[in-house]
């Protein structure tokens, strides 16, 4: 997770040279000797060793393009104590030797950070998430007390979630109160788009941070002060990794996958689709023009999370929007009903306490029979 690995600190780039192009590399022998040599496009590649005594040895080295070769030198290949550098030739073939894939997600922490043990990473993550969860619980308690239905929209960048959010607001704003929190690393562009629809919106810029957290949303909620029995929409930072771990106090995570992405996206980023309750398969108006298997995408999502509710939608054509909007209104109605039940339960409890208090006062004010006889 990002607060453990420091993914905002910089970008790692691994650049290679095309196979067969000129390139240079170095390698170390068992006796500690280092030598460098350049390879050109030819199959037979000479290189020179610096002046040093060698016994029989074998060495291998890899190229920048990922190919590996090895070769063996006999004891008579180098004269003991010779006084001049010399050249020798050997034949080798460049063959892919990638071997098995590297999987850094198999440990208890589900990630890898140089210099940190798995147990330490788990402890750091637990500490951070426990603090975040306390804020999330407070946010959810506030939503529930006021009958607010909160949704956390998550996706990769470019999935079309802001456009879909604008369309959703335009369809619903005449029927219910809506407020929006926008999360981005920089700019207030998305919040300005939302405010242009006439609803209240607050932008959160996370800087190098790649997700919103419970504390940020709590502060935004306090400033927006959403109305009772309203819809509260959170558009998270575009990222299918870190937002999966952070509860914001929402009632549902809604993962958005566009048809311009791969059908295997839910399999590549399972944590997010596992954490979501709803998946919107977006930009479906483009399906006739793309090689995208919508059924396969849905099947992959359900492999990760069988309980997912899935809607195929398009903000451009309006496809699927009635079902999506009906789901939102049903959720808000349920939230209102929960609030009503909570209020009624509190009212019943208040009446019970009032009755108990009245009875206690009556008993205290009513004189005992012995005191009545004594007064006569």
C-alpha cells in the first residue's frame, strides 16, 4: 500500500536496448575480477580481459535486453602472471532467460519494500488503517444519523467517471439534494465541472498522495454540510490500487471500468473490485467500434467478487442510466428508512425513560402508609 512503499516518491524506469544493438556491460568473476566489454550486432563477440591471473572458471552475464549467456574459460586460457592484456573469442547465443515471473505480493504484507521486513510493513499498514478507520466510522455515523447516502467512486484515470458523475447529477438534481467531494493530486478542474451543474462541490488536492482518506472526507463533509436525506458523492483519485484499502465512511464503493480498458482489468487489480459493491461498465456506446468482450469483462469481475452488482452504462447515449439511477434512489430510500427507524427507536426509548422517571418521582413523592398513620 502506498503509505508503506512510498510510491509517490519517484518513478522507476527500466530501459533496455533492442536485441543485437551495440551495448556495454560488466561482470564479476569468482576471484573478484571485474571486466567490461562491448557487444556489437555480430553473433561472434570478442572482448578483452584486464591483466590478471585466472584459473579454470565459468561466468555468465545478462544484457540490457534481458538475454543471458555464459561461457567457460579453462586454466590454460590465461597464462599465470602474464604481463599484457589480451583478447580472446568465444561463441554464444542470446537466448531469453527470464525464468519465472517475479511476484512481490505473496508475503503477509502483500507488497515489497527494500529495507522493510514483511512483519514491519504489516504493522505500519495496520497502524495507518486503524487511524483511518476511526475517521471512517465517525463519517458513517454522521451519514447514518442524517439519512445521507454516500458513494465512493473509484477507477483508473480516464475511465470517464467525472463525465458519468456529471450526467448522474444532471439526471437526479431535480429530485434530491446532492453534494460532491472531488479528489485529485492537482487542479480544481473536476470540482469546477461539478459546480457548473448547480450542486455544491469541494475539491481535495492530495499532492503526491494517490487516494483520499477518512480524515480528508470528514473535513470536506464538515465544510459542505450536506442536507439530511441527501446524496453524497465522492470521486476518488484515479487509481485502482491504494483507494481499495481506505474506508472513507461510504456505504458502497463503486468501481468504474471503461470499455477502452482491458477485459482482464478486474483480474489485474483484484483488491479494488473485491472491495466494491457495484461495477459500472462505462462508455458502452463505443462497443461497436472496439474489440472488447463485455461479457468476459463481467465474468472476470465476478470471478474476483461474485456479489458485484454490474450496470452497463454510457453517459453519451444514456444506455443503462435508468437502472443505475434507480439503484441510487433505492439506496437513498433505504438510508432514509434506516434513519426513520433509528429516530423512531430513539423516540420510543425517550418515552420509556420519561415513564420510568415519572414513576420514580411519583414513588418518591407518595408518603409511605406508616407516615400517614403517625400523622393521624
